[in-house]
């Protein structure tokens, strides 16, 4: 959960051997051999989904990443994926049915920037700092988000910029400009998080990842959901957060929070390390509205039948941040307790295996 570097292989083994909550080594080896035979490849997902933890008995309900990738490719028409993968197109598309979205303040393609439907050519870092300062002053903003039009998975190419950094950290802002003008970015208004979510973690926006499956008749359903948290919102720092499963019926968090095998080696958190809120006492606000919004959003994309959605919770309700066809589906497999235990996923699984 803290700003950890990935653990080296030797240290990883040492920590794994000392885990008090892991299965006996003989059982781990037997289960790995069984899964290797079953899937005809090394079962890396055995460790990535924490199947070595005591009490996990349904190891065959979880699927290797290579199979999940094939399933996503099968159900998603690549020719229409641009609507989701291009974040500018995504915002234009979903604004039409009045789905709540983060407000776009500015966007660019290389040195051409657009503000309020007017183009501006910005060729120097000083011009960039000045136009940001004017934009934030005009809109009375303390901060904004800068997100790549493409390739912003897992926190890559996403920055939070505070107004005071335009003065106190100009060299960094100018360095950012040199990256931005290489491609395209969106500049979005910062979402004011719901007070209930701030109780859990006020330092950053805590987003929900849900994924949906749309059947051959066009009916969309939610397969899984988890809450992503972090404890750091500093600009320029990519922080490993954590994932906590959400009960799809109640919106309640389960008690364990993991941040990836290479970071915590199977040692779950029961409470937020800063606010000390216990996860199993927390319920996500507006959860029914979140589910309704995601299902409606999925139904508008009949050519993309398996989608991962990112949702923030603003002061007055849920906000759709983005949708992805090439999302990290492995964490959703973990969140639902193995996709093959999900009645919704089983509809996709049966159709996939009939191909």
C-alpha cells in the first residue's frame, strides 16, 4: 500500500516462505502442478490471485490471463473499440445520453490546444504555464487532472496538477509540457469526492472498477466490482494502491485489501493505513445508481461486449470516468472469487466455448 518498489525474486521467495496465512508448500506445489496440466502452461495466476492463501479451495474457478485475453478479444470488435480507447471520443459519445462525466476543460493534439471550442497554438513551455494559470483562474480551480487521450492504463500518463505548482514547481510543469506536446491529452476538472468516500480516504479519488458482459440479445449485466484505493496523490508519482472486493448486492466492502503479489506477497490489509477505517464496515454510497449507470453505458456499446468501467463518486452521485476493452481483467477475476463462480461470466464462457 505504501510507495513500495517491486520485491526482488529472492526477497519475494523469503517473504512467501514466512507467510503465516499460506497453504503448506506441498499443497502449493500439488495445486500448481494440477493447474499446469489443466491449462498446459505455468499457472502464474495461482500467485497473482492469491490462490495459495489458506481457505481458498475453488482454484479452478480462476482463469489464466492468456485465456481471459482471448475471451476479451472474442467478444470485442476491434473496429469500434476506438470509441472507448480514445478518451476524447469517449467523452463526446457518452455526453450525448447525458451520462455524468468529468468535465473537459481543454484538450490538445501536439501543439494545438482547444479551449471552449477555440484552437490555440502553444509552442513554448511558458505559454503552456500561462494558459493553464489563466484557465484555472477563470474556472476558480485549485487543481485539474491531465490524462492521455490514449494509453493511460494503470495510472500511466495521468497527472494531478495543483494551481500553486504553476508557481512553485514550474520546472516540473514545463517538463510535463514537453511530454504533452508529443501526443494528445485531456485536461479535466477534478471530481469533488463524496463525503462518505472521504471518510475512507480523503487524499485522492477512490475509483470503482466494474466489468460488464452483454449477451447476444443485447442484455448487459455486471460481472464483478472492486474499489481501488491509494494513499498518495502527489503529482509525478505513480503509487501502487490496493483493491477491495465489493459485494454486488449490497455495495459493502469485504475485509481484505491486496495491492499485488509483487508488492505485498499475500499480506492483506484490514483497514486503511492512514484513516484506520476498517474495510468490512464500509458501504459504497449510491451503489444502486452506479450499477444502473454502468449497465446503461454498456448497453450503448453492442459491438464491445466485455468492458471494464472506472467510476468515481462525486458529491451528488456517480461519475463515469472511462471504459476500457483492454483492461486488467485479472483483478476482476480475483474480485468475484473466480470468474467461473459467476453466473454472468458463465454466459460468456459458454458462448466462448461454442466458437
